[in-house]
C-alpha cells in the first residue's frame, strides 16, 4: 500500500499514544481514579480490580469468538471508535467522580469499572486492526513513535508534579476520536487460512511474552522484599525514572526501525537490545542490594524495559497481521488477554490475595534465581532468533504464504475488478463454495453470485473451472 500521509501518521501516533497511559502509569487502573492508599485498603482495591479483570477478559473472549463479524464492522464503520470513546470517557469519569457519591459510590464504581473495561479492550482491538492495514514500516514507526511521545508526556507531567488523572480520564476519548477521524482503508476481506495462528512469528512473540511475565513478577517480588529506596519522601521520582528509561530505550528502538526498516534482522537487533537492558537492570539490582539507590534505579530500568517489550509485541502483531492476512482481531484480542490482563492485573491480584508476595519477601534467593533464569531464557531466545534469521536469509526465495491472492492479483490485475469482485475471485480460486464465500465476506449468496457473474463476464468465461484454469496460467512474480 502507499505510505501514510502526514495527517494519518499524526492521528495514529496521537491515538495509540493514549492507549498506553492506562496500561503503564497506574498499577491498578481504573481503580486508581477512585481510590488512593489513604481512602481504601489495598485489599479492597485488589478485590475491585479482580472484577475489572474478569470483565476485561470476558469482553476480549467475546471479541475472539465473533472476530470475523467484529473485523467486518471495524473495516466498514467509524461508529465503533466513537462509541468506545464515549463509553470510556463516561466510565473513567464516573470512577473519578465516585467519591462525590457517598450513598451510591459502590454502584457508581461498579458501572465505571464495567464501562472502562469494555472501552479499553475494544480500543486495543480496534486500533490494532486499523494499524494492521498500514505498511509494516509505517506501522512500526507509528507504534514506537506513539510510545516515545507518551513517555515524553509522562516524564514532563511527573517532573512538573502534575497528576495523570486527567490524562487517564481523557485517554479513551482521545484514542477513540483519533481512530474515528482516520479515513477508512479500502474495503478488503481478511482472507483466513484454516489455522490463523500459523502466521504468527512465535520465535519472536514467545520470548517477548516470557520477559513480560518475568518483568511483572520480578518487580512485584522486589517491591515485596523492600529492595530499593523508599520513594515516599521523593514524590514521583520512581515514575520519572521509569518514564526516562522508557524514553531512552524507545528512542533506540525507533532509530533501529528508521535505519534498517521492519525486517527479521531488525527484530533480532531490537530484541537483543531489550534483553541487554533487561539483564543490565537485574544485574544492577543484584549488585546493589546493599545500595538502595542502585537497586532502585535497576528496578525502575527493569520496568521500563518490560514496557518497551510490550510495545515491540504490538508492532510485531500489527505487521504480521498485515503480511499474513489473519484476522487482527484475533491477534489483538490475544494481546489484550495475555499481555495486558494476565500479567498486569491477574498476576498482581493473585500474588497479593494468596499471600505469595509475603512469602517472597522472606526468600533471599529470589533475586539471584530470577536473574539466572532470565539469563538462561535470554541466551536461548537470542540464540534461536539468530539461528532463525540466518536460516531465513540463506533460504531460497519462495512464494508468500498468501500465494493464491498474489497469483490472482497477477492474473486479474488489469481487469478493473472492484475490491469485492476481487475478493470473490480469490475465494473462488481457493475452492470456496458460494455459501462459504458468503459466510466469509458476510454478504448474501445472491450477492456472491452477482459478483461472480461480473468476474466471469469480464474474463469471458462461464465456470469456476475456467476461472481456475485462467489464473493457473499466470506465474507468480518473483521478488
């Protein structure tokens, strides 16, 4: 596709930028809008948060179950974006205003939790779907650029001692509005393969997910063990350091994508950089156990490294969805569940509710064991990535995974087919029946037959067999 224009890039960077505040500025979003450690015990906040997590995961599961219909709606309408914006604003606003409702605060908090959860998971999936329509290089730059902008905003607010509450409340409004203002992409059916997940680059995705979980659990354990200085008297120093570290690391990642483009070799380089930052952070914690400041800096750098790994995962899923043509709703529904909900929310709540944090606080070997385990995982992961990249570079050129569409584009490119006629032709060439094509594209069988007749007339043929024979007569273009 053509490169994004400046307006599209700017709206995308701003919109995705406001997906990150709920995930990274507040450990117990959205409850942090309604409660503080002075107004409610942590146990109560954690109990509320489990409800939020349950709603969040249920919403993600529903989107996964009906992903084809969701994808169809997202590809053809701007309405969901504005609905998500309004829903999130109302939910966050109710939570922020809940202390004013003395008699019905529980109901207000409950409604706010549900609306905030529904809005956030829907915005993650909707933005993932939209950014997947971008060229991979443009998508990578927009996503990493969005986190760079967010880190700068976070750092500026923290240094100026400005609360992020207003940003958290307005985040869904801004993210949804920017998405709704984007021009819709050209109509295009996401052509599903029998196994959609086969297109995911698991050799890259799996290590990133492992390090996300390592980071969350390790930071919770270090906090329970009271490793690092107390920041109570230092205002928001811990947030400022985290934002600054994220800003520096994200700048390096952005430079890598700008200089080398989005490619397997770039992913290996970026992943190796993040693992290096991750291991250096753990090393600083281990070596600085007797120095509160060194352990504190190491812990905050660990948090920043884990944040950027989540950004890299977002990039990989968007770019792979574009290249492999599996449903982006599937990819980002799983992202919402496995990268957002489970490690950031459930892991924290379970560790607190079960008393696991209290157990870890009395185990002196936790930090060394985590450091050794992380080093082993990092060594194995980088070794596999380098081996995979080397083999891919040495392998002979092969047809792309979506070779049927490429061949159809070669054979039918000069016939002035409409986007929907081309979709029908591709699915017909794949052997789909009229009913299956109708189910895939969410149109009626009569509409499919009408498009098929138009294709046949333009080719001067009369049957599916003639269409297949015509397309098979064209070789796939070598790249």
